[in-house]
C-alpha cells in the first residue's frame, strides 16, 4: 500500500507565514476550530482598513463589544510578524483576560507564549500574550530607562481594552507610601507648615487619624524642598514593592509630581505617565489600541503618549449596529418619587428568576445591599464571582467599583443595575474630582465610566440585557450638562428608544415595571424589532474625540521633562484658552501652568495661582492667602429661591431629581471622605432655599465650613461633623465652632448677627466642652427630618412648575419651617451638658 504523500514539499513557506492581509491569513489557518469557519463582516472591514494604514505608528481600532475583537487583534499581530515588524506583544488589562486570549489563539491555530524571554517570541515566531502590569513596572522585563539590564525589543504592540488598562497604568506610575512607612512621617513633618497654610483644621484631623481627609501638598513647597524630599524617599527605593515597582518610573520627574497626604497614605504621581521610561514600548514601530466604542479617547494621548493625529482618525467597521439588545431604564425618570428601597425590593424579586448584577461605586454603598445580596465582590474576588455567574443562577450580586474588564454574557447577567455615580478612590483623584466637579472634563469622565459599566451585561450582538440606572446623582448626570450626548452613537440610539419606553410608562405603577422588563428578557418580537430598528443605520464617527486640552497637557509635560519649564507654561496657556468658558477647568489648568512656571519664575507663578483660585475655589490657595469677600445679605428669600431654581432646572422632575441628589449627600457617614461632599451639599441646600451661601474654610483656609446669609443681616455659621459617631460633642468640635464665630466677628461688623450651628450626632456636650452662647445643634435625627421637609418642598414646587413663581415658593418655605430666622430655631436644638 502506497504511503501518504508529503504535501509539505509543495510549498516552502505557507500563506499563514507570508501574507500581510489578515483576511488571507485567517483563511489559510490550517487548524482553526470549526466555530471560526469564516470571519464576520465587521472583522474583515476592520482588517482591510487597518491593512491600508498599518505602517502608521499609533492606530486606534474601535469595535462594539462582541464584534470579535480578540480575533481581529491576533490576526493584525500575525500580519505584523509576517512583515518582519516583530516581536509582537498582545497586552490585556489582567492575567485572566490574557489567558482567554491565549485560549482563543489556540483555537485559531496561532502560536502564542506567555514568556517574554521565549526565543520563539523574540525571533518573531510566536505572539507574546501578557497583561499591562507585566509590561509597565519599574522592574519590567522589557527594560527600564536608566537601568543596566538588557532590553527586550518590541516591534508591534496591541493594547486590548485600552480604557480598562488605565487604572493599572496609573497605579504603576503612582508611588503610594502607607502610614506605617517611615517616609510617611518624614514627608508629613517636612510639609506641616505648608499644609497648615492650606487648612489648619484638616491638618488637625490628620493628626487625630480622621479617615478620609486628603490634602494636596502645594507644588511650590514640593519643588522648593526637592532635595529634602529626595533625602526622605531615596533610602527606601527598594524597601517595598510599592517603591521597587514605581520608583524607577518616576524618580526623574519627581520634582514635577503631584503629591497628596491622607490619613492612610501619601500619594506621589506625575501629571502624565512618563511612558518613555519603558523604552521598548515607546519605540515600538507599530502601536495598536483596541477599544470599545467610547466617546472620548483623550486618555490615549495623555496616558500612552499616542500620536493625536492618527488617533483622531479611528479604524472602525462600516456600521455600529452590531451591539446587543439593551433596554435602558431610569426609574427616577419613569417613576418620579420612587424610593431606593422600592427599587431594591424590585431587583430582589427579579433575582429570583435571573442573575441580577448591581455595580456600586463604593464599599459604603455596597453595605446598603449586603443583606439582600447573594454575594458582594471587590477586585480580590471578582473573578470567582464572575465564574459563578457564568456557571448558573446565583441571584443578586454586587460588584464594587468594577465598571470595566468584566464579561457577563448571556444568562450570567440579564438585569444590570448601576447604583450611583462612579467615585474617585485615591486622595489625588478625590482632590481632582472635587476641583473639577460639574466641569465638562469631569462629566466626560463619569459618562465614560457609566458607559463602560453599562456594557458589562451585553457581550455579543445576539446578547440581551435590561440596564437600570439608579440614584438621583446618576440620573441628574444624564440629564444635565449635556451628559447623554457624551455617550457613543449606539448607546445614544438605545437611550433614545428607552426614552420612548419611559413615555409609555407615564402613569403606570412602578410595580408593573417587571412585566415591561420581561418583554425584553422573554424576547417579545415587537420589542426585538424596535430594538433592532433603533440601531439600524447607526455608524461610528469618522473622527475620534481627542481634546485640544489633552494634547497640550501632554506636550507641556514633555517640555517640562526636558527642563523647558517656561515653554511648558506657555503650552499650558493654550490648554487654558481651549477650556473656554469652563472656569472650573480653566482654574485647574492655570494651577498646572503655575506649577511649571514656579520652577523658573516664582513671582509670576504666584500671580497665576491667584488667578486660578479666582476661577476655581477648590484649587490651592496662594502662599500669601486669599482676600475674603463678605457674603451679602439677601433681600427676599422666596424671590431669590425662585430665581435660582428657575435658572438651574428646566422642569419639575429635574428639580425633584436635583434636590434628591443634594439630600443623598446630606446623610451622615463615618467615612470622612464624604465630608467635603456633605459640606458642598449644605452649601447648595442654602441656595435652593433662597439663602446666600459660602464655604469660607475651603476658599480661604479659615472660617466655618459653611456660611449662610438669612437676610436682615442675620447669618448661620455652620460646622459640619457629618462623620461623627460619638454620643457627645468633644471639646475639639466645640472649640472649632467657637473659632469660626471669632472669625465671623472679625470679618463682619456689629450690625451683623450670627448663630453658631453644629451638625453632629448628638447635642450633648462632653464634660470638657463648652458651647458658644446661642449655639444650636442640628442632630442627625433632626437632619433626617430636615431632608424629608426639603424633599416635600421640592415635590410641591415641582407640581405645575410652581418653583418659578416666588409667590408660591414663599408659603412652602414657611409651612415647612425653611424660612429665615425660624429655620435654625426649628431644626436646631440647644446643646446641653451631660
């Protein structure tokens, strides 16, 4: 019997190893699994468009989730290897996703490895599949600028799910010094005077270990004491993993870094990641960024130093209609007045039949779901949690701050809820979030995180899921500041369809929402048709959004790295101009410009910092302080309230949601990270009631947390102790209120009168504490009743848009004890001794 023919002699080198067109390579793969019989249209469209531009160094590829992105990325890198643009690296956000990519490559018949030292990888025979942490760290196997280790070169690199890699990227360039580390006290002592100039009360809170307090170290003190900073940090450069993996990446730009101190740690982070510290990555001939269809891609420039000209023209499929089916509902829009408890009970009921996943922004919010959740997962347990959801019915599962990097296809998640706005965790992030609150830049970031979260439950074009957007602040974010317009085109189309559903739900009891959801989950043909029609014809934008501000920020940092500080300042002036009328953002950018300018012209930098503080009260106060401007007295509370509410809200429902967002922040919380938010909510409450309001301690470094003008030259001097859990008012808190009254007496003349007010858990004075004459305490019990009264006030004014008529506002203020001098007499109680 004749032996089999040796077909290997028919060709010296196969199409798989010679072709550069990904489509041809795919078709020639000899051992690919049956499920890869042929490529999808969206894949071939992307491949063809990429192939025509493949020689450009930075390319952005955008595809809807479920469009076969992994296959697209693997074939692109295989094409690069065939063209001798290797070695090739496929980077994922974490090790678990790297394992998934390798499994998919095996099914395709494409050789991969997880070993950067592999000869097959370095010779261009296999694709290295790894994760972002392995590539970017101070001991990277690829080599770090300034060390003596040999570098592993990269010819082509693809970063998958790029936006999900950002958190790890930022962590790798952030030096975190725990409270127990000896360098913490060394730096705290070094900058004690500079921090006291910013906020004496916050420094006292730090000394007393109050959780959540965060203070930025002024850039002028950080730069002027650079040698002492280096003396404090350099001896520990190899002491812990925090130092060993971060120090080599930031040591050359230490003088340019932002630094903040909190009760738990000190954070040090450069304005932009100096990505060129990993030379192999920055020198790669081809860098491909594979992302979902998010609306803003500025972070690719600021964080990865990608070329803005090529990033601005993304590679996409011809249409964007291959997104799965999502019914997006916002209960506070469809059923105004619905309580959190009603929504929670509804989702508990849904979890009897479906897997329900709730994404919350914080552990504090997760605790609210704890009693009804089958499981609560954070970053340490998330992968076990996802595996359980994929394997069967679990019920209601809560994920803490996990808006990306999680795949929950099919029955793993049929109902997805986002409960509240994404929050900042680190001290520097919290400081920035407070400074940029309500700015266009912060709204864009939040919408991007929301959209990432909304995508967790639909992982292919034939998947389906119901998405609930919960909470007054999240609802308000979608409705104000052009929030909804910042979503991607496909998500905007689904939101527009869901708004039609909301109109149909008008007047329908909330208890009937379940039957509407079932129409989506049970695949009602008419709903499926409407959903498909909503996406029909939706296309990707021909250009990607890369803000001029992001481009100039990156260029300014690059100039500062080179020691060209005045040029860096001048470049930041372009960013300030680009901010236009967004004064909060302009003030933040002016502070950055002043930081660069200080290194060559401290006097000019001081003047710029003053201008920054004028635009944004939340930035650093200049070294010689800020001139205080007295809060003017009001003439007519009802008229002022009507004018303010009319300017702020377009209709009654917006008013209800907006006031609910304020009241959500007016809840006591032992986590003092919420204190600045509470203080701002107390300030905003005053404006909603028709008073004038200030935050003197934040704005000038002295005075009370909040000051209200009630009219007739009467004022409330308010100290907020919303994080207290003690049953007595301690001496420290009583003295702080007394100091604030001394400040008032100094700033205002004898014609003005003020009532000292403490917001506290208790009105009982500790035996060592004494109250100022006339002081009142808004206890947490009274605060709860005040929130209820204000909620009813908003609901009453929302009817027929009555908030626009001051003659209707006045009676509602009076009947709910929210007017003038009577306010504190009703809601405050007198302090008493034990």
